[in-house]
């Protein structure tokens, strides 16, 4: 899948990785890049066309699909992170909120744009996931649930959209240096580096990209005798 002359929609394009992806898509030669955000005025990357898009709003999604019938690359990047454990008093409410944005949003957008992608030769869907799609650590329980669901969505869509020649790329990474992780004291990767990894992986025809050392280590740990997803053994 080549970015040159492509028509791209990036959700959450007003900051962090979304902004970096918009810049990377333009640099790779995209003909037109749409930047989705709840407040389109917050999309400030030169050359990017802002579009009102709350990924939890069915009307916004339908309007975007009508506005961009020539789409060839959909990048589901918008996401929220609450830092909530599964046993927290408000865990059910928070889990629903994170699922709405991190899972149901990408699903609804993928389904809304699948016909356009088919009509335009197949195209591609990129789902921005996380190493936390595979593991849960303290403070990430509800977020991990939403990202695990989005990982399953990516794998399911890849198979179901194969007949229409739509590629589905799942992008995993650890912590990035964005406002979402401002309070997290962990090694972080620059959003521009992650964006470049995603663009390169898509152009190389890959189905999955591990954008940093953290995601590569976690993925490798899944196959260990005691899989990384099992966490620390309970003391006997």
C-alpha cells in the first residue's frame, strides 16, 4: 500500500501520534489528508484538511463517510487512557467509556468506510493499538480491555476484508511521549518515530508493526513458558 497519491483520514489528528501521522502521511506523498477531531479547529498541521469527527458519534461517522467517498487509507488513532484498575469503584463506567472510543469507534469507522475502500481498490485500515493489547499492568486494566478488543477487531477485519483487498495493519507500541502519558515515569518513544514505523510498515505490506523495544519485548514474552500475559505468579 503506497501513501503516494493516497486519500487519508486520521482520527485524533490534533495532537500526539495523530498529528505526527498526519505529518508523516503528507511527507510520504499523500494527495490529501483529513484530520479528524471533536473540534476541527484544533487540527493545525499545514496541508491537512480538518473534519469534525467524534469517533463515539454515529452522526459524525456517517457524515465523514459521505464527505470522503474516495478514501484509500483509514487510520484509527483516536484513543483515551484513564489509568484505572479493573477493581476500582468506577471501573464499569470507565471501561465502557474506553471501549466506546478505543474499540467501538474504530469498529464503526471501519464498517462505515469499508464500502469506499472496496470501491477505491481495497486500500488499508490502520488500527493504533498498544503493547497493552497483550498484557495488563497496575493502572491499565480498563484500557487493556479496550485495546485487547481492538486487537481482536483488527485480526477479524483482516480476514473478513481480504476478499475486497483491504489491508489491515495493527500497530503496537509502548509508552509514547505525549500528553496522554505525561504523568507516567517510563521510557517513551517519540510520536514521529512511531508514525514513521507505521507508514513504513504499511508501504511494505506488513500486517503488524511493533514500533518500539517495549512492544517487541512484550510480543516475545507471550511465547515464554509462562506467558507475559499471565503476570507474576501467586505466592504459594
